C-alpha cells in the first residue's frame, strides 16, 4: 500500500494485523520487555515488515534497535522509516547510495482530537486546510497535515539529530497531484521538501524521499 507513493528505489512492506510469525531478536525484545501488549505487538510487527523490505535489498535479518528519540538504527548503508497506527504497520528502506533519507507515516483517516490542530499547525496552514475542505470535503485534511509533518520530522532528525517542532515547517497540499510541499522554517540541511500522500481504506499515508 505505501509502495504506491514511493519510488522504485525504496522498498517497502506492510501488515494489516500482527502476524504470529513476527518475532524479535533478543536485543529488540529487551527494549519492549515491560511494554503493554499492544505496544509490543506494534514494535514486533513493524520490525517484521522492515526485515521483509530489507530482504528485497539482499540485507540479512538483523536487530533494528532504537537510537536517540526512538529513531530506528538501520544496518550500515541503509536508510529507512517505520510507521504504525491502528490496523496498519509499514516499513520503507533504501540503500544510502540511492537516496539520502526516507520518511513515512500512517494515520487513521478521521478528524484530529479537539484542540490538536491549533497545536500542530500555523495560521496560514489552517486557512489552506479550510479551503481544501470546501473543495474536497471527503478528506480530513487536518489528519493529512499531521501525517505530513510526521514524515518531515522522520527525514529531518536522522540528518540533524535535532528536534523539529510542528510550527517549524509549513505544508501546502496539491490535491490534484496527491502531493505536498513544505518550507522548513529554521536553518538546516534543507529548506524545502516535497512528498506524496494517499487516502485509502480508512488510512492516510504520507511519504518523503530525499534523492
């Protein structure tokens, strides 16, 4: 599913549930030993997806541990991104010689909880979303905005090691091209980004790939 918005250089795998065949390396299991079952299942399945995607690049199975702020630590020469939400888990990976960064995010397609939009958006973005909602009322654009900013963070942090707040990126959607662009409102390795989105089967998916 996520493959529909990724280039061929990026390999992906997804799951709609938590298969009993998904297992963890001991080092991974130690990271979620005290976690609630739901969290442990998500953690396990998304790494199962990651190993499936890595296998298409001929990368042997290996632990995928957590680095700073929970970012996945990929095998040498690999970049990638993980995401999970209710009913969906996915991983996207690529060789660093082909792309320099990957960010993906999945969210349930529905309205954000009350008050959250004001916390994750800029005034200009709220005006933009209001216009989009009039033109395309079947899409929860505020949820897409949240997802896009999650994907932005997932390409920003591995390059910088620094936090990027929701207010530090301004997103504009192209509903006809199923894409979005973002201005990064602070100094860093890039000032603008482009991504794609998909609304399907009760989900919103976003992806950014840095060439």
